[in-house]
C-alpha cells in the first residue's frame, strides 16, 4: 500500500522553541519570552528541554497549540478523511469536491491484496464506476429540465449552462462511488492535534492507511524541527484501544461485523426521517430570554421574554445574524444561545455525513463503520434518482453488485479493513448528533440554502420543523442566509452572486420549502 502523499508547505518557525517560550512567558517577570531566547546558549537549551518535558508530562498542552502546520495531502481515501481527519473539531481543511469535479476511473485506493481477491476488488470498482457514468448520462436531462424550469430565461442558451447542469448530476451520481475514492486537500492543524494524531494513528476504521498518513506528517515535521517531532508519542496499538476491546469482549474479535439488531432498533426509532429530535432543553425559550436579560442587566419587568427573543434572534433587530463571518461566538448577546441544546438521532449517507461533520462544533458519535455492515444491501437513494425509474434501476443493480463484491471479499478472508473500502458513498451512517442553538443556528442557516447538498438540506429542514414544534418562538427566526438578509434590509437578499439558486426562498418559510436539485 503506497499510502497518501504528504507535503508540509507552511509551518511555524521553530515550533519546539515556540512552545517553550509560551510556557516561560506565563511566569516571566520581564515580559514576553521569545523563541530565540530559549535556545540562545547551551544553558538555555537545557532549561528549554526540561520545561518541554515537564509541560508535556503534565499535560500543559496549550503551549503546543501555538505552532501550526499546513499539509498538502494527495491520494488519501475519502474513507480515511471521514474516519480520522474530520472526526474532530481541531483542524481546517479544503478538499476537492465530488459535487463539482467528475470522478475518474483510476482514482481509487487499492489495498495490498492480490490474486482472485484483487480481481474481485477491481471488478467491483469497475461496476461502481460504470454505474456512475451511466447515472450521469441519465440524470443530466432531468436536471436540465428542472434547471430551466427554475431559470426559464437561461433556456435560450442551454450550452452556456451545460457545466452547471453536469455538476448537479455529478453530485447525485457520486452516491454509487466507493469510499476508496481518492481526494486531495489542504489540511491545517496545530501542534496539539499533531500530538493526538500520533497517539491515535492506529484507531478504527482504517488504521493502516491512517498510520502511513500520520507517519508521513511526522516525517515532514521532523525535517524542519526534529525536537518537536521527537516529542510525539508512539501510537496506541489498535488492539489496546477501548473501541477494539469493547467489540472483542462482546464477540471475541475486534473486527466482528455488525448484525441486524442495532440496525432494526435504530431504524425503528427514527422511522422514515433522516433526523429525529430525541432530546432538547425543555424550557429553552425561557432560559434563552433570561440569559439575554442577564447580559443586559435588565429585569423581567424591563424586558419581557418576547422582547428578549426578538432582540437576539430577529435579524431586523440583531444585524450580526446577517454577517457572513458568523461572529456569534464573539458576541456577548449571541453567546446566550449556548444554553439551549438539541440532540438528534440521524441517518445520513456516508457522502452527506462527510459534509455534515464539517460543522465541527456540532459533534456526532459516529460509528465504527464495519459494525454497521450486515452483508445485505443498505444504502440511501437520492431524491433525484428516485424520480427517474431507469436511473433508480441502474442504481439499485449497481448497489446489489457492490455489496455482493464486498461479501465475496469477506468470504475469501480478505481483512475487513480492506473490504470496507468498497462501501458506496450511499452507505448509511447511523449516529447521534447534538449541538447548542448557537452552533446549530449557523449550521441550519447554511444548510437551508437551496444550494446546499440535497440530503443535508432535507435533514436540516426536518430538524427545523421539529424544533418549531417544541420551541416555536425560536424556530420562527430560522431560515437560510437570504431570509436573514432580506429581514435585515440588505440587498440583494441572496449573498451567492452568480450562484443564486433561482428561487426567492426569502419569501418562503421552512414549512413551504421543496426542491429536487
């Protein structure tokens, strides 16, 4: 297995010295201690190394958080990105989009298998890739029909919009592609996160690929600062991780596949929804209003609940709600939204969840992926595919053969880790997600836009509609960016420029939303 290609393209100069300088500054009576001060001579270096060992051993790791590393990563699977790089909140990434870039037939991870097993693996990918190409062909006419219904004035020059129409077809056709599909990306982390990567590099779900990735990240850091790289701990062996041990204790083997029991239980809970509200702050509206009064130093007699909620949530009163910078965490008033909380049980495709998890301040308890695999075809079908019988037939048949290929590999005793790379983007991830109103508010605002990925759009719409049943005074002020801008008097309402969806969404309310593309 060749593993990802990693380049360190930007970084903090002397990150080891920087971390010690920040630690010494905490106790300095002479002002800021600079990185060059901690290594100016041999005595200073001895003190530096002692402080570095001490702070690392004691867990005073904010000192390592000042250094940053910008990695350019290529040939990394989307499986690994979902499972590891984007499974936590402490990163920043920009990666190639399957929504806008057409997949190519040789852009997939191939594990270190050979013989008949390799033939089955490559044959299954070929089936998925051919289905992808056929789906693009079948989807484009219907996408074009819907596109020109929304933008009738553009139908006079259809060739001008061919790229836009094709991209919307790619977005839906990608559900059949395997999570082995490669991506390339920028990935920026601080020194603390690199320490954590080093320690947990052998965790589920794809430990061999992740270990190679992290080793190469560390090697690139070692070239610019061997002292910082030398601090990093060895990884915890997979067999010693709590997840592996728990599955092993239950079934006698850590790579035991899932069964129907959990799937039935979870699906019976959420029914036909993609997201079900299962818990919330019961007196959320009252708590929110009281919190606003606490910020302003006002009594209930001076500001009632209705006035407090309007001041906070109505963009006509609160202009920060229309800011694209999302300044809420820095606003005394808007931080009151942290006291209201919602918990959802969710079922999203792997490809939709890969975008959903980018809302990193709304954490989810995502599963060990092979524990969701039962051997039977299990997948999400996009709304557009369901609207085209021939496309749905192609999709269902390709999915059947995809799962058949995975099962054949497992019967041939190919390691579960390798077989799971063939899971399609449409494979459903079942998990629990929760967030504060402040963080969900931003997520809903972004994902209620008609340009948002269709599956996440509908999940967010489902969530907002459920919130309206328990907290109507909050939900009445939820909507996409164009609604907030219109309500606050900004023009044009849509901030997307030439990416305008073509629908005057700001004139609608969530209960009236509907879209096919």
